[in-house]
C-alpha cells in the first residue's frame, strides 16, 4: 500500500505541537499548475538552440497580451429615457 505522510508543527502557547497526516497515494492527483511552465520551458530550449546555431541571442520572456482591437457600432438609434419622479409611500398614507 502506498501511503504519503506529512509532518507539521504548530505553535500553541509558546510550545510546538507536532502532528502527522497520512494520505493514500491513489487518492492524490498530479498538479496541473506546472504544465504550462514546463511546456514553455521545453519550447524555449528549442528556440535557444536554434538561435545559438544562427549565432543570435533571443529573449524568451513572456509578453503581455495587448488590448483588443476597437470596432464601431453602426446602424443603432439612440433612445432618450426620461426619469420617473419618485413617489414616497409611508405608513401614514401621505405624499
């Protein structure tokens, strides 16, 4: 049986209490937060090797996405809206 255990210490009232939690490895899932980084790292290595063969230097830094392209909304008619006056209804029946 595959068991993954973790030891931790927690400070309580000027003393440390140690604990251990155990989890079966069959229930653990591989984290996918690292997939994009590892894929980008492999691609950067390929780009660096190709640039080194050409005797060039390249930047492998990520570039932020730019703003979306603009567009014009045409064929629409403007509609003017008039506000409705506020009517106060209180318990005495007054205005």
